C-alpha cells in the first residue's frame, strides 16, 4: 500500500505503459518499513548464522549479483568493510561464472552473499554452484525477492545457507529493478550488522523518502523535458556503486534513448570528463562523510564552470539549501550506504520521467524483446577438473 503522504495516484500513468514502474518506485517507503520489521523479527536466526562466521579472521566475504544486483554489492561492500573492520569484496556473478578459478583461486572459508530479484538468471545459480565446486568451505547468504526462483529453492533450508526473502511487492513486475534493489540493499545492511536492536533506520529512511517522492517527482519531470541527450552520475565510496546503478536505470528505462555515464567524483577527471557537452546533465551524490564530501563538492563546482549551472544537480542530505528539491531532510547523520536508498529514488524518478518524455513505455522499454527482464541466451558451461 502506497502511503497517502506522497500524494501518488496511478491514474496519471494509465495508458503510458508506466503503471508498474511508477507504483514500484512510490511503494518503496512502505516496503522498507516491512523490511525493517522482518529483519528485526529474524535477528536471532540471522545472528546465529552470521556471528560465528564473522568472528573468523580467515573468512572472505564476497557480494555478488548481475546488473543492478551487482551494484547492490558495490554499494554495500565499502560500507560493510568499514562497519565490520574487514575486507568485503563485490564481484559480479558474470565475472565469477566466466572466470571462477581466478575469483576463487584462494581456497579459504568464504561467505558468498548473492543478490537476485528473480533468482532465475542463469548466472545466479551458477555462481553459487561454482563456489561450491571451487572452494572447500563456502557459506551462502541468499537475498532474493522470488520464493519461486531457482536460487531460493536450492538454498532455503540447505546446510550452510540462509535465505532472506524480501516482501512480495519487492519482486518488481516492471522491467527495471527498483523496489527489489532498495529492499535487498536495506535488508543486507540491517542483517550483516548482526544487531538485535531496532535503531529506527528503516523508518527514518522511509519518512525521508516520502518527502523525496512528494518534492522531486515534478522536479524530475522538469529536467526530463529539457531534452538532455547525456546524463552523468558521480559519487564516492558506496555512492560510486550507486552512480553506476543510477546510470543503468536511465539507460534501461529510456531504451538507450539517453546515454548515461557514471564514475567516482575523483575518477571523472581522468578521461571520462570528455563526455561533457552542452546537452549533458550532471548529477553529483554528496557524501555524508565530511572528508569525502570535499571531493564531491569540488567536482560539482568544476562541473558548474563546464556546464550551464542549471545542468548540474547536487543531491544531498546536508550542506544544501533547504528549499532545494534535491535536498533530503533528516538524514545528515546516516551512513552513505543508507543514504543511497533515498538517493536512488531520485534516479528512479528521473529514469521514469526521461522515459516518458521520449515516448517510451517504462514497464517494457524493449517491446521487441532485444533486452529482457530476466536475462536470456546465457549458456553455462561445465567447469571440468
């Protein structure tokens, strides 16, 4: 159920091929509250599985998925490394499946955290099977939105496996991953911290994002109507992975009609800055970390000299004009991994409105089937000895 406070009605999207995508964007605050409650209710079970593993100094932690699911890992890995005080790696299933002996070259105890909306992508299951084949001791934390998916069926109740199933509404019907991405990211962050206490984070994120949905949908629509041909997303730390997810969302929903790029705030100057022209919109995610934020502000200032200042948008939770629609209230003290959730809703809104401005159908941007909701055409080859 979509909170009435966001002032959302599905009727405005009727006949535009956007009903599912719009609903799945706007329902996220409600789903996050449900995720928070579920994580709290299962905290003793998840802690019993994770804490003995996390106490092992020789444990390797790998976060994996494909496409948007891989970007969930890229958002979480830096934050979990900092929170757990140990190295956490994000490696996509597409890399693992094509080169398992390289990624699993070091035969050490491994916790493989697998993200999957459907759990039916060929690489999703193959990555877990290859880990089992290459490693002597591997544990699986499966985070998925589909109880009918192959990944769920193989791991629910299995030895050395724990499955986190997202709310039913998180199994997006629309083409692009929206609710699924944010619910899986939030659930993993809450779970991996091994806390049995409710710190209210899910509720705070939900309340702040209701403000985003109220204030920024019209602002996103206005930007989409300006005819930009290129869009650049920049961020630092966990927000670098978010920039990648944001660019993918725009590319998917516009069916490639708008070319989207992503990079880190510092990395952008090293060649990728060449993409800028007078039809480019640049968006900078501003970190909550005081040290990191300096680099984000530097690139934003530089972009304003290279582009029309109105073509540079800084999305922030602090240090901005409170009247700016891209300023998110009440979250200036949270970790960047949590901040990524309301931030990505801004990108989802932009993807939705850019798609509609181009006359696309966001629920199915590729009616010809050239790109599919669940990837097709992948052959999983036997690894052999």
